[in-house]
């Protein structure tokens, strides 16, 4: 699920970026396209004690699952 165009499907590229403010931003694009779309729920606080690489993997897992995915919450919060 994206802020700009809603739900997108197909072959996607996903990038997760950390800001100095401690937040993570996730963007997706159709593979080979020029436009990037913000994953709904980001930017979001990067979970305490979790590396950007680990959070990115959780994002990828959620995107692969589908179902109008939004940014995953901090691990163990149950949100």
C-alpha cells in the first residue's frame, strides 16, 4: 500500500532508508520504472535496537506476504 497511488502489485523494488532523526522511510517502485512511492506508514521510528538491514528484511517479508502491506511496527509490539 502506498501513499501516492494506493495498492501496487507485481515485480517491485524496495528501498529502506534511515534518517538521522531515527526514522526509517520505505519506498517501492515497479521494477525498471522511474517513479518511487512511499510505503504507507513511513517514515516510522526505526525500532530500538534493530538494525536497518533487519528492519528492511521485515519490510521485504511483509511486502512479499501482500494484503495491502504497511510499514511493519517495532518487533514485539503486536501492532
